[in-house]
C-alpha cells in the first residue's frame, strides 16, 4: 500500500537562518490513517505541513505525496497535487472573507477538476450536505457573512471545505486551539467521522497532548525532529 | 478557470465596496475630464469649420487675419476699425466680384448681437458645406424697423413674429444706453443652423444708420428723442461705414489676385482674408493651448490610474491570509497574480465606462448652455470611437499597473508558504 505521505531524511532551513528548523529521519501517514502530530511551538509543525503540501521545498531528503516525488516535481505539479489530494484547515481565519459560507466550502472545486469530478451533483448541494453533516444546516446561518460566524462555526466550515471532493488526506493545523473543551471534542469527533466516511487520512497537528486519545497513532515531533533541541525553541515558528 | 478567478476578483472588489467605489470615482472623473476636453476641442473645431462656406474672401479694415475672421463670422470680439461706404462700393463694383454682403456690427439686444446687412445675406451666406439659411417662419426684412432673428434668439427670449424689441447701444447685457425710441418688429425667424447666426438679430444696414441718428458723437444726443420716426425715414440712410464684407467671386481661381488688390487698395487701409486660411491660423494659435490642456488631462488620467495601484497595494497586506487560503485550496501563484491583475483591470474598466457615461450625461446637460454661450455644438457628439479607445487604453493601462501588486503578491505567496506570519 502506497503511503499518503512519506518523508525520508528531510532537512529544511528558512532563508537567512543559520540552523535548520526541521531534520527528520522518517515520517509517514498511511491511507485512511488518523495521525496526531504533537509538538509545542517552535517544534517545526508548520514547516512540516508546508513541506507535505508542497508549498515549501526541503534542502535535503525525499518527500513523496501519493507516491509522487514532490522534491522533483515542478511547482505547478505540486500545486496540482495539493489541489487534488489535500484538504487543509488552519488554526484561525480559514475563510475567504468575501465569499459566502457555501461558496467557501465549494472553493477547492474551482481549482481541482479531480475533486469536482468526485462530487456527484451540484457543488453547492454537496457543500450544503457536508455542512449539515458537520452540524451547520440552519439556512439563515448559511446566508451569513463568514466573518459574522462564531469561531467554532468558522472551523466547521473550514472542515467542510477540507473534506469536499473526497481528498486523500486532510491536514488540520491547530484547528481547535481557539475552541473550548466541549466544542473542541465535538469538532474532532465530527472531523474524524467525516474523514472516515470518505476514507480520507487525517493528519491532526496540535501542541495539546490531551487530544491524543482521539487518534489511532500519535507522533511527537520533538522526538523525531533532530533539529528541535530545547535550546532552539525560541526560533520563529508560528 | 480564468473565468472563475475573474469571479473571485469581482467578489473581492465587492467586499471592499467603499474603497473600490472611490477608486472607480477617481478613474471616472479623470476619464471624464480627458474626454470632455477632447470633445470640447473637436466640437469647437467642427463648429468653427462649418460656420462659413461658399464665401471666397472677407474684407475689413486692416487688422489681424484671425481677428477679422473672429468678429465678422463668429461675432467674437470687436472690430477696431471699419471700412468706409465708398470703399465698399469700390469692392461691390469690381468686375471679378460676383456678390458682396456688407455687415455692420456694434449693437446688441439682451446679449445677442445685432447685425446690419442687406437681403443678399440671406441668399449668399452658406454654412456646413453649402447649406443656405432657411426661414422657419416669416421672411426677410422689408421695412426699416424689421428684424430677422436666429433660432436661439427666438427660443431663449420667447420671441415670435410681431414681437417688439429695443436694441442696446454697444454690446453689454444691461445697464447701457438703449435705442428705446426706435423699437424693432420681428418679421422672420431662421431655422437652427448650429452657427452664430442662431444667436444673431439681423436688420437692414439702413436701420443701423437710423437708430444712430442723434448718436453721431458716440453717445445719445439729448435732442435725439425729438426726431420722429417719420423724419428719420426721410433722411438719407446710406451707411457711412460697414464692419466687414463677405465676397463671392465670379472665378474662384482669381481669389489671390483679388485679395492682393484689396490689400493694396489706395483709398484707405483695408485687407481681405480667405476664411479657410484664417481658420487654420486660428488652429495654430489655439493648438498650443489645446495640447497643454490635453497634456494636463492625460496626467489626471495617470493620477486616476495610480489610485488603482494605491488601493490594491494598501489592501495587499490585509489580504495575505486570503492569498494563503487560496494557495492552500490549490491556487497556483499564477492564479494569485491573475486575481490581482483582474482586480486592477476591473477597476480600470468600470471607472472608464463610468467616466464615458459621466461625460455624456454632462454633455447632455450642459450642451445647450455651451451651444448658447459659445456656439460650440456638442450635443451631436454621441458615443464614438474615441470613447471606445479611451476605455480600452485605460483598461489596458490598469492591467499593466495591476502587474505591480500582482508581482508582489506572487513573490510573497511563494515565500510565505501556507502559514502567514502576521
């Protein structure tokens, strides 16, 4: 079985930084697997996600996404792979402010023919179905401007967007850090269920060790990242 | 794909309606100014060029060529000197002259100029490439105190056949001495021509002499009112001078030799101009100002375009998050580039279209006033190729300017990765 994500010997240094921020011997996510990637600020989480999504290129090592060599692929090819196979949820401010709720969810279909083809029926109808599955079905709510939604609602819209068109892997970068415990657990449950439904793998990143129980496998980035020494925790991380 | 990015650009602009509208307004105003200047220039040129036709020479007292043309044909400015009646008779009786139309200017009526002339005027004055003057109602003046008025005079003052009017000595609108003892009666109204004729009151040369009986010193003699109309009619009313003479030749080929002989007339200083030549001299003079005005208005358009750049550049920082979201859902850097270029082009296009609309609304509203005050006819200048070219040029320029913020966002989206460090 081809791994969704397969990194080997990857090292990444930000421009004008003396030391690498990430140095991994190995990291994999298998199809349909739900992985919790734990790491405090500065452990290189965001950098790792940038590498997996093909937005950043490592100075050394190999990265395969869906079996395809990302390091060798052209920028356009990496963009295509990301559009076709990944759904991404950020920590905050996930939504395009000038698009409505439904249009935000359907946004990935504008950029990926593959995901558009995976949707049966109209994009808007599928967006509404996913939103309803994530607990957002109130028609009045769907008509609101996205900036008028609560943070929890925004994150669920973002989850629906990451799931639309059945991508192979959903990456969530600290999506629950602005939510209270109840909303957090609810969000993770819904996201896991929906990902399981479409067969998507889930790579969930957080600094909060308490979330590990929701996932099949937990990876501690501090342990596998050889560049993340306690002394280097002050480095830029975001 | 590009259509869908264009849709995003549109929604993004709509999301920033306030600043987008201001930018569009800036572009619209600058485009309207540019087109307005251009249309006024063209309208003035066309108006001037079509005002006189079929007249070979205009003779008058010695002055500048342009000056003679301006006061005799366009009723702009004043004659500094006139030519004597004997000199006019000399012209009239020349072998090579087919017809002459003497004109006498200097009086006015409520802001409209009064022109003393002969019935030959209605036969020989031609405009717009050979059209003759036509009467809407009535006919030429016959009696001493008859007047024929232009279409604009009739509509603005509400005059019709039989209306009476009192002429004013000199060219002021009010407060000057009037010829109230010699009222005129309207006997004819001319069709609209789009030339200064529309704003002219035509009377006979003799009438000009008659109303100035008792004014020989330049102001009204206290005794003037005691001279009755009957007495005036009994006087010899042959004018002593005329302001200018329109001349038609039997053989147009002799135009230069006739001109030379008028220029060198021994009896008194006199000159003749070819209307076309004088007109092109006028363009030479005015083209400097025109070019300056055009240059200024082009700079204003440039300022409008820079405002597009400003508005997009200032929005760019606030939109880094938006760009990274678009990148995350699969937008390529080229899409980000295209998104911003499309926004700039949309602002330019809408602004330019609004400017064209604005200038046509303004022309429609102000056209009648311009035509009335300055004889510049702009009403007929509907949307033309010039408007299309302007819209295309402004949109094209906006497109190119959009390249600057687009390039910045493009570079940034490559450097930022997925996570924006704010």
